[in-house]
């Protein structure tokens, strides 16, 4: 369980809140380049941690991220004209560059102009790894970009999607690191019932997850604290002399790398608070060694795994609360646990069903929730540390993000961190 | 990464990197958890202790919903509340205080 005060501390991320200040110490993904595709294209609204902002790409190709409200009379810059290296408010013609500097006050007589004294809030941005990132924290604490392997592979080796989930970010992370739910939420009925036909289908599979996941539905969890966050190690019984290990990486403040089997593609997420009741789910699939395969693209197109189709204007998923995630009850009766298509939609449905912010004072946790407990404690430590003026180590050391996850068999006498050490090293 | 049994454990078997097997809130289970709390120092150890106390709190909570005998219900309610406090003490790395509190509940 979590005390009410700690739940509040973790879940509130508006400006000035402890968790809000903490998240603002990191570069965070905020836009797909396709949202501001060309110089002088229309500006777009961006809501981040309770702040309403406007993004635009100026004539030189730089991306600005400004407070939505013009500092003159609070008109929305969404209606602004993106022209000649700035965004001009259409109410009275004030114009701002990507740094938030007012470069023109068109409505004021020349002798009364004071544009050199006017600024609007503006956050620095970077284009990195196929995304546009922003830093919303104090300039003097601007951190390093995280050296995530997926951000360093060629574009052809990577696919990124963005969707809006109507929950607080924290329960989304908890879903991402809780390996045991996949035996149920994401299972076919054959897998759940461990039917003979399912065993026959997977017993010779090269995919370790397919083969071993169903064999042991009460896995052992253990965690290891690292410079960047946590390794969440989940052990399942395999053959008599082996264990099957799935090692998830959790990287502060809110990235994960799903366990990766050498030779297959890798997947991960980053959850960025939109506000206290919503988050942006960034999902990445990548292959460090080759362009994404036909099978990878099929999984993306068919939404069978971690990506989901969204409305391109709002990033709201096509399968959503209003249409009950397009649940097929007949399919639930006969084929899979949920009747909802795709892991992403299944996760979203169940997490949104918990309410916009989970009341963690009413939980009944067990030892299989160790990973969730560890993640919360780690975040709380860092958030409380910042309250005591201890800057988060991870933000200032981008190189610590250069890791991979792992999915592997190990002899039963081998510790996971030793046995997977080489596999967990990033290479790109 | 083995689990320790819930029916008492000898000092040699106390390993803070192991998760205590919690299936009840018996005195033996609580003594086992206490023994592990007393030697827990690292972040991971405290997380495991917190998880164990979460499990005890969950089980006592379920019992409270169904227990009809008022005397037993009061005893379980005391334990339920005490474990909640011990859990928060472990989360705050106050292992000595947590162990003392749990011992007082035996």
C-alpha cells in the first residue's frame, strides 16, 4: 500500500509540485517531427505536465515551444501566424521567436515599443532519435540527453508511436514493469488454460517468451538498483537445470525496455505526464542490427503488440473508453482473455479502468508486486532528494542510459546479473 | 534466489536478499520477517521487506472483512494497523523501529 501523502507526491506533476519539478529536470519526448513537418508550418498545441504550450517550426527549421498564452492579453498563440522566424499573435501582432523573445510589437507606436523587455515562456528543444524533446526545467540545471540505444540507430531500424492515455503516468509505468500480468491480460485462452495444443505449438519455439511464459505463471521477482534506475528480474522455471529470465530495464524518470531476446527486435516505452489525469505513451520498436523486418511491420500495422492506431489530430487511440476498446465478447469467450485486440489496447483498457489516479491506499499488494514497490521507492527517493536540493544523478549522466534488456535461459546456479551482463550492454 | 519458509528460520538462513514466503500472519511468519528486517540495509532488501509487510497487511485485511468473532477481529485489527505502521517505517529505512514494533505485536 502507499500512504496518501506519498501517492500525492508521486502523482502530481504540475509546475511547482515536487514530482513536477523532478520530471522537469529531464529531457522529455514531446513531439513527433511529423507534427511540425516543415519550416513555417502551422503551430500545434502541446499539453505537458499541466502546461498548455504551443510548438512551431520556424523559418530556419528550429522548433520553438512557447506558453500558449500571448503575454500581452493572453490570447492563444495557436491561432498565430508562423512567419519569418517567429510566431505572430493575430490579436495585436506581437511576434515571438523560438527563444520566447518578442521581436515585434506591431500594434505599438515606435516610441512606445518595449519588445526588448518582453519575453514569453519558452523551453529549449532538441531533435534526437526521431523525436523532438524538450526541457522544461531551470536553465542552470539543463541535463544531458539520455544515451538511449534506440535514439542512436538509423531511422530505418526504428518505429515510434505516440498515444494519449487518460490516466496518470504512474499506473502506466506500473503496467509496463509488472511482468506477471502478461500471463493473464495478454494471454490467449489456450495459453491461459495451458492446453495440449498450445504446448504443442510453442514447445519448439525459438521465441523464449512464447515457450516459457506459460509454463510458470507465478514467477519470482527480484530487483537490482542501478545508476539509471532498476533492473527488474523475473525468473520462471524452464528445463530441470535452467531458469528462464526476463530482465526489464526501468530508466528514470519513466522509460522502460521490454526484455529482449538476441536476434529479435526490441521494444520500449516512455511515459510523459500530460497532466495529473493523462499521459503521453511513447512506444519504440527498434532493431540495433538491421532495418525493421516485415514481421515487425506487420505487428505494427496489425496492432498486435505494443503499438496502437490513433487519431492523428489528437493521438487518442482508435480503440478507447468511449467505444469500450471495441471489445468483442465472443472473442473473449472463445479466444483470448479480454476480447480486446492488441497488447497496447489491453493495457490501456485495464489501466484506464483503475481511474485517472489510482487510490493506492486501498491496494492489497503481495510479494509479486516487488517491482512496482521498488519503482515507487526509487522515484520517491529521487523526488524527495530534489526537495532537499539533491539533483537527480541520472539526468546529469546521459551515458548511463546506454543499456539493453534481456530475455534468456541461464543455468540455475548462475546469478542473473552475471549471466546477462554481456547481453545487457548496448552496442549502437 | 530462494524463499525462506514461513515456519521459522535459523539465523544461518536469514538472508536479506531473499524474499520471505508470506502465506499467513502467524507468529513464525512475523518472526521470520523481523529477523530479515534486522539485517536489511540495502535498497533492494528494504523493498523486499516492504513487499512482505504489504502481503501481511493484505492478508489481515482480507481476514478482517470476513472475521465474525469480535475478539479475534480486534486482535487482527491491531496487527493490521501495526503492520501498516511497520511498513511505513521500513519504507523510511527505520528498520530498528519497525522490528521493535512488529515484536510488540507478537
